[in-house]
């Protein structure tokens, strides 16, 4: 069964990678719910696993393609990187103190709020 699970997550990760590259978003928005609901991962386990998995493909391979196309502003990228470096460390430590059910609610609500805001703004 474990092999089938790994194949399923691999295939889903391919689609996630495509959407991440197309939309410029982290794939956690797709993978975390998939891992929680399909594989019954705890919210924290899904987030940690996804965070580790996305480090190289998203931040290196995806960024190289955008850079080659002239779609990178280095000064902003460096500022964002430094902020994320600090924020990820703080967030990873804080999340360990939050109940997984509450974390799932925060995750879902964040996606909904951002999605609604983007939809509304697209009509302006």
C-alpha cells in the first residue's frame, strides 16, 4: 500500500508543480489538503513534509526559468528571501504550539479570504 501512496502523491505532485509554475504559488495550497484528506496526515505533518519537498524544485528550478525569461527582480527576491528565512523559522516554531485542528481552520480560512479578495479585485 505504501508504494501506491507514494505513486499517487508523485503523480499529484506533478500536477501541483505545473500549477505552481503557472500561477507562481507554492504548491502547499494543493498538496497539504491532499495529504490531509487522502492520506490522513496530521496538518502539521502535511505542512512540514510539503515545506521540505518544495525547497529545491520551487525555489531553484522554477526560479531559474522565470529568471531566464527576465521575470525576476533580484532586489525584491533578496528582500523576500530574507523575510521568509526569518518568518519560516518563527512560523515553524510557533506552529508546534498550535493544535492541528485549529491550524487546519487557519489554513483553510486563509485560502478562502485570499481567493475572495483576488476574485473581487479581478473585476476592477
